C-alpha cells in the first residue's frame, strides 16, 4: 500500500500579513486567498525493517533513522521530521519501517505557502494511513501547531487553511487561534477572467520570510503606528476584495492590489527592495493596473493584474528581468488523500 496526498498552493489576494501574531490576536485579521494548480505531494509507504526514510524528491535530499524515536530537528527535512514526531507522539505508528517521500511544485521561500502546504500534505498522508478522524479545521490547526509551536517557525495562519480547504476563501483570524473560513462563490466567468488577467511571475529569487515576519511582529508589539495602520488598511482591503469577487467587479482589482502593495511596504522594511520595485514599476508601465509580492515579501513570486489585453505586453516586459511567468489555474479542491493498492514500486 502507498498512502498519498496532495494539497494546493495559494495566491494571496488581499489582507496579507494580518494573519500574523500579535496583530490578529489584538485586532483580528482578514485575508482573501485562492488556491492554484501548483501543489505539494506526499507519499507514505510501509517498508520492511525498522527504519524511517525521509525523502524530499524534488530537492534530492534523503535521510534515514531508526523508527519509534524522535527525529532530530537539525535544519534538514525539518518539516517532515516535525510531522513524524508529532504524529508518533499523538497517535502512535504501526510496527515496521516507513518511507515518506515529498515534492512541491514551487521552491521554498517563494511566497505561495509552500512550507505550510507541505506540512498539510504530510499530515494528510499519515491521516490516510492511520485513518485519523480529522476534519479540515483539525488538519489546518494541527499543521499550524507543528510549524509554529513544535518547530518554532515564524509565520501566519492562512496557508494551512488555504491548503486544507481549497478554493476562493475569505478568512478571519482572531485571538485564541480562532479561524473562520468563509468560502466565496465566485462565478466561473469571473474566475476565467482572473486567470486571463492575473499573471504569476517568479522573480527567480527566494527569501527568508522569518526576518520580515519578526520585524512585522515587533512593530505591532512596539506600537509602531505606521505599521499597525497599514495592517488595518490591508484588513479593509480584504473586505473590498471579497465584495469585488462576489459581484464579479474586476474593474477594481488592479487598484485594490496596487493599494494593498503600498500598504504592505509599510509593515516591515524588508518586504520590498530596489530589484522588486524595478520589476513592479516596469510592469505597471507596460499596462499592469496593479500587483503585489506574494507571501511575506522580499522575493519569490509576484502577481500582476493586466486588464484588457495587456498581459502579453506585461509578460514581454517581465521576461527581460530574468524571471519566469508560471502558468496556473485556480482550483476548487483542497487537501486530497487516497490509497494506492496496486503499485509495486
């Protein structure tokens, strides 16, 4: 038997950063995001012996350890180790060895929620193998605890819920780790127009989001009013984005993204840099109505809204910066788990 899972990556459309503590604990956060056709995958295979083999197939990394012991969190394959250790502690594991193999359709640090989505996928594979009675909220919160508490990785809350639920969602974040996911019924025509007009551009750089998030959190703790007010405005942006999507009014999309990016720059110093600003300025000059950096900022993916037929001119301009336009589709499905019983390999 092979126990498999896949979970989708996401594009953040509005409210990014308001899902990070302590802001959401004190003021409440709100985000609009949508999952796309790039995914994280996990496969869990029982093997003979008493060894657990961890493999990140996309990065050609692999480690082996004796089963039924805590795996060392030492900077290599830590997300996989974190899930294994927590599952072993909470639910136990069957006798024998295990081979856990993963891959992700985007590099780490790209701003599409890769780390959290990978954690969700690995939990899904274990849940499929052990028949764990976990619902969507359970899995998302479990992933959040493993990443933020067990591993002490800094970050927000949106990615775990986007990967688990899938689709277009408006999410509210509150004190006490309370999260409310409101699925948005976006019309097929609106989704098709978004896919046509919204370019996903990889800047060919990755970033360490922890430094940015640490400064963002410190600004809230230190009552830096410029940063806090920017987060208030981003929360309002999420409400306006929700309204635009539900009403199919994409004429405001570029302006909303542009306004959000202006606010996001105020949250922490490392969110943008001269290279990203040059890309953004050139894209707007070529016809983009607005855009944003995906995730915490500092690099990774950017998205640009290109109304009418401007996407081709914007694409040509972006290609001169050495990055890559990535094709995608929006997806309605979140985490999917299944068992493969016929494979021999």
